[in-house]
């Protein structure tokens, strides 16, 4: 199995469909199907079962995964090492963060980067899912989780505060909640469990056992928009919510904290365009 076939095999395994693998690799679906058929023929083994739920690895496929992932790790390591000696202030830089941090900090940093180095092409991904820097899904990430991987280096950017907010109109209709009542009689807007499991139990330390969930969202911007629309009480970043005149902070003494980190792979730390992007991000955060 050569690496080009191995990466197609891994993409199918991870996506579960030919279409998903094609989208990941930016090639057409027919090519993925042909390459899989050729690979199975060359190995004389069935690698996937076609099921209604997608492509599921056979025992032979499961056996091939380890070898394919080793090839992937070696290819990615080679690419990172080559990038690590790249002194050009041009080419693509992949930046991953959440939509709220992108809107309020990272876009400004990327503006600074573009003004200084217009030949650097910025590929920005905003998601609550953590991108893999090891698999080169991103070169830089701005995260609220400090990485444990020894191959990643991180720089603490800032500590932020979360508080409870609702619109004036909502509070006129429902009244101010009383501490210790588990938000009885109130509507709340929370993250989906896959994003923030604790929202199903507490907001800023207050139980939500007696509250009614009006909406579950999967991004920070949608959380802010839902609270601003008057759907209910939400836990929002104070540095953003305090700038919204339609919102009222509930129980200012109640707060949660979170930290923000800039993360990159050690192999890319000396790449010129990665360093330039990191410097712009650090400058943008320090100016807030």
C-alpha cells in the first residue's frame, strides 16, 4: 500500500462514506471509489462493508488501519519538518478557533497579518471541535483547553469570565431569578452536551434542574444570538455581553472562568509564516 492509497483508505474509515472522504481530500467521489476498489484488488482483501449507515471496516480493514496511520504520521512529520525550515513569508497558514474568538479577536489578528505579509494566504476554520495539529488540520489553534500532547507547545493568552445574562424584555416577562431556586420558572439557552456537558447541570454554579431548556446550540455566536433574541437566560462571556446594551447581567457575583491558549506544533515553531501569524495573534490579544 502506497501513501496515496493509504490516505484515501483512512479518509473513508474516518468519514464513513465515499462522499465524506472525497470532501476531506478535495477530490471527486468517483476517484475515491476507484482507488478503494483498486486497493482491495491489490491487497486481495475486502477492507470495508457497505452498510446503510456507511462504510464499516472489515477485520482486514481494521488490521490495515494501524499501518496506514503509521504512514500518515511519517508523512505528516516529514511535511512539518520541511515547513519548519521554511523562511518564506508566503503560502497558506491554517488557523483554527471558535466562532466567537474568530469574530472578536482572531479576525483582527489576521487583518494585521495580511497588512504586513499580503502573500500569506489565511485558511480560517471556526468550530467548537478541536482540530488536530498533529494531522495538520491546522498550523495554529486558539483553544480554551491546554494541550497535553508533548509535541504541541502552548502560550497562555488571556483568562476570561463568564456570567449569566438575559434581555430586559425577558426579565420584564419572567422576573429576576432568585439564587438557590435552580432557575425555577425560567427558560435557559445552553450548549449541546457534545460542546459543554456541564450546561446540562449548572450555569455559573447554579443548578438548572428546575429550568426549562428553550434552545440548545453548538456555537458561541448562536448562544449569544439566542439570548439576545430573548429566548432565555444564558452563560455568556462578560467581555462580549457587557457591550450589548439589550442584555442585563444576572447575579454579577456569580461567575465562571476560562483560559485561552495559542497552540502550535513544535515542528512548525520556526516556520516564518507560522511565527508571523502567532505574533499577530499575540498582539491582537494583548491589545484587548
